């Protein structure tokens, strides 16, 4: 059994990776949450891209624990806003993780703007204690709604309408539907190939 | 005397243009404020660039009053934020013109980001009732501070440190110093040439 640290305090992300690995038929990987590890430091995410930040977190996790580590950095890129909230998505309204405030602020900022094109973007990175690094990026195209809809998901899901989902918001999809098409699902499935190789070291 | 509508409710902008025209030795232009004109409509600023919005305002003013009209759209473009707050500068925190909230939000968003490069950008546009349009853009390079400093100016001036001003914030310059080097000062001086020609129609 190979232990793999998932550098996120969000249990949904660990479950999502678990599902992706099962679906890909990848066995023999035991996912470890930060809470299970004695000394896991939260690094400052001061990168300028999703990739920067995903690698910062994956490296920090691997260095602190001696385990290979997976991390992701994700966000909503709004075309009319030069790709913002982007890497600042989680703290858009100024306080980390306040989804309601983040959604309300973004809708207020975009009130007069007709161009609603937006995409969820995720970079997933894998770093090993030996210094190997892999990173892959997934995108999920759609448009920004004018009011929140749906109770599922998290983050900007209630105000994001993905293309090809019958006009539903991301928060109106089931977890399975979302994982099958979402930015992070896509990136994780690509990263799974590299995760599977950890067993051959 | 040629009447020229200045499409702004900010009396400082009218005074700034007045100073620029005087300095350039351009006489015979009488600046008119929206408050002086019976039916001045506030158009929706739904453009995607400073130029779009400056032209939207200048056109609306000329169409509604039959006077040539000058308008500007300005904002702070932060490099690490893909050029935002940009066209959304005035309503960044969600409510139009709340400078204190806008500054506080931007500093909170940028707290972990080392790259502080930023520029004030202004597009000034002139539209005539006959359908002529001119637009020019001015930039003022600098960097984002970590705390507000100074009591002058307005908008993001307290958290912007222009290059070449001895480390002072834009809010620590006198109005004359600021107009001599600022984004809007530069754009207005370029536009003055076209304003002077209004007398030859």
C-alpha cells in the first residue's frame, strides 16, 4: 500500500480523488488527510497561477511528511474580468472561504456586464519527496448566472452554468454528474496516471 | 465661445480639464457640467474596456444635449489580477464610489501576493453631435501599497505608489503634482488638441 497525502482540509476533495482512482481501477493507494499527519504546514499560497499554487501546496506537503502529495488549486475565471477571481477565488470578498459573500460580490461587480463567459479551472499537482513533480490543468466552460441557483456543490457552483447541462447551474448537478465533467474531475483523471506509477517506485 | 459638456458628476474632473486647457493656452471653450444641462442621461457603462466606457458616456452626452462631450473612464489595473479592478474600479466592493471599501477589499485580496505592480489607466473620449469620435489613453505606472497613506486625491490614490515620486502615495501628492504626471492628466493633454479644434467647426 502506497500512502498519498491529499493536501486539502476539504473532505469532499479526498472523496472525489478516491472515486476517480476507483473508477480508473487504480488500487493500492491509501489517501491520507492532513488531519491524519502530525506536522502538516499550511504554506502561503502566493503564486500567480493555479499551477504555482498547486505546486506550492504539493511540495510543502511532501517536504513536511515524506509522503508523495497531491494538491489542487482551482477557481473561477471570468472572461470580462481578465480571468479573475482566478487564484483569488476562495478569498474574493476578503475572507477565506466565505462562499456566500464571494458569490454576492462577484454578481454585484458583474451587474452591468453582458459578457458572461466564465470557466472553472483546476490545476492538480503531484510532488514526491524525491523531488518529482507533475501538474495538469482541467477547464469547465460555462457562463456566469445573475442569481444563485441550486444547493449542491460549493464555491461558485450556484452562479455558474456549465455548457451542455441543460441550463442547470453547477449546484444543480449531482456529485457524480459534476465529477464526470468538472475541471477538477478532468484534471484528477489525468493525474491518476502519475499516481498509479507511485506503486512502481 | 464653444460649449463642451464634461460627462462627470465629479467637479474635480471638470476643474482638472479646465486647468489642462488653460495650461495649453486653449481659450474659448466653456465647460458645462451635467447639472447645468436639462436632460442628461446616465448611460449604463457596460463596455469591456476603458475606451468602450469613455465612448459610451461621451456619445450619450452628445446625443442628449447636442453639445460636444468629453468623458473619461479610469481605473487601477493590477498586474497580478489580470488588469482588475480595471473597468470595475469604482464599484469593486459592490457599491459604486465607496472608496474606503474598495481599497480595503483590494488590499485583502492582494494580501499574500508579492507582485505589486499596478498602473492607473485613463481613457478620455470626445464625441461630437455630428458623430466624430476621438479617444486617447494615459497610463501612470507604480505599485500597490500594503496600507493606505495620505489624504489627498480620491479612489485608489492612498494605496498606489507611483514610480518616481520619492515613495509617496498618489494621495500624498498635491493636486498640481498629480495632474502633471497622472494617467488622466496625460490623456487630457493629448485630447486637448482635439478639443481646440472644436472652435474651427
